[in-house]
């Protein structure tokens, strides 16, 4: 039963990693397995062996979520762009209370100085939102369909960077790939079409990004927990701007707007419920200590 639960968690995290604007790390926090995931991503084989009953079903679910959703996401983003992105907006808004709760920590207060990384991260995301005005083309564009030195290097670096961001709560690796113009190549072609030659540098980049990113995140949360969560909160709020611009919404009363708002409300309620459950669990654990 425990294995099935982690397969499902892996599927949800994989799905989140495919969706531009949604962070797999945020999903891991919402479902209360982020700390264990960060502990398990290491080159210490004793730690890996101890966590295999958790890692194997999670990895299986992650693969199912990423591979299974790539084609579906391409279809939804190309045919129901506005509704799909409003669904993402609901997910982001629903996760904000949990990240803010994590940022406050046991003191229940935010240090004045820690609003600085929030503002910087928010400003960065807003800047990126306006820097690349042709994101729809970047999302659909496929740069590489065969393996050569250039495609190997670009796919490796792009996937390494994206994987680092995927495990940081609040940052969307897929959105980073869109900004780099590699979303179409990696998700729309290499993964969706199961192109093995291009999957090789993507896989190697993912491993490097995963190991390096986990180490960085563990260090930041250990040394600068509130500062890190405030930066994550800024990135998450900023991603709302990204998603709104990607949606191509026209603010006039029509069926598209109404359906988009309904979808955003549904996804908001679902994610907010998961977030509230995590906050309740954390409060119970804190009070029992």
C-alpha cells in the first residue's frame, strides 16, 4: 500500500514537472515527502539503500507522469491554451499559503531583511516574463531532432538547469525550459516521441542537476531557511505573471474566460486543501514535541 502511495505521488510530481509554471518541489512539499526526497538524493549508497522502498516507486511514478503527460500537455497547451494556463494559475495561488507558512517557521514572523530576497526573486520573474515576448513560439518550437555535438551540449545543460529548478519549491523547470527555448525539444519531441539519442544527454543532465540541486537546496534550507523560503515565495508569486501572460487571455465576458475561471477555481481549491492538510500536520507535529 505504501509503494502504491509513492507511485501516485511520483505521478503527481512528474505531471507537475511537465506543466510550465508548476514546481515539482512544491508538489512534494504539499504531499509531505519533500524532506525525505532531499535526504534521499545523494551519492551515499547507504542512504540510497535505506530509502529504496521510497525511491523506486516514486521514480516509477515520476517516469509515468512525465512520459504519459507530455503528449497530453502538448495537446492541451496547443488547443486549450487559456483554460490550461488558468488551471496552472489556480495551482500556484493554492500553494502560496503553504510556502508562506513554511517561511514564517516556528517564530511565526518574517524578518524585515528577508523581504529583500522576496522582492529580488519577484522582480526577476517579472523581468523574465517581459524579456521573452514570444513564449508561445518558444513552447512549441523544436530546435533539435537528431543528436550531434551541439544538441548534446545544449540538451545536457538545459536539462541540468531545469532539473535543479524542478526540485526547488516554487520554481518551474518547465517554465525555465520555455524561457531557454528548449521545452518543445525536450518535452514535445525527445520525451513525447521517445527519441533515445536525445534522451541520453537529457537524462545525464537530469542526474547532474538532481544531485547538485539537492545538495544546494539542503544547504540553503539548513543555513538560511526563512530567507530561502521567502525567495521561493517571490519566485512563486512572479510565476503568476508568467502564467497570466502565457495564457493569452482576453478580458471580455465570453465562454473562454468563464471556463478558465472555473478551471482556476477548481485547481485552487484542490491545491489549497492539500496545503491546508500539510499545515495541520505540521502544527500537530510541532505541538506534540
